[in-house]
C-alpha cells in the first residue's frame, strides 16, 4: 500500500520546505534553517492536515518522551511558523490557534476556522 507519511519536500504558500535539510526557501530565494522542534512540529502537522488538534495531542505527538515543555511552547512555535510562512501573521492562512487550546494546520490555506 502507498505510504501515508508526509513528503520530505513540500510547499507552504510561496515557501519550499525540505525536512531532510531542515530548511525553508522563500520566494525570493532566501534560505532559513529550522530548529529541530519546528521540524518535529511540522512533521506532526503534516500527518494531521486540516484537523483541529488539542494542546495535549500536539505535546504528546511532537515531544513524546522528551522533558515536558513549558505551557506556552505551542503558542511560541506557532507564532514562529506564522512569522516564517504567513504573508500576514496576524491573519494566518496556514497555522491557526485558538486561545492556546486548539491548533490546526491547513497546507493549502484556510480562513480562521475558530
């Protein structure tokens, strides 16, 4: 059967992501190196696209057996991903959150679902 694992290279808006190299290339050709936690979060979100995820679901899925991160870690990472990928981080199309309790990733973009 075909694999349901996310691809190692894909686009989010006008950005090209390479999970193997931990990089994002902008439309202008600038390359940004992502952090390990950002890669792990992106992998998890790619495996659950267009789905509302709870805080605990994300923490368990991304950090698993690691030391439990601080309570605001998800908001911090979502803010960073918005800064990287969103044309207007205050009005996101791809990375949505609601009061730090629910989170969603829409690979093709979506108006605020919350």
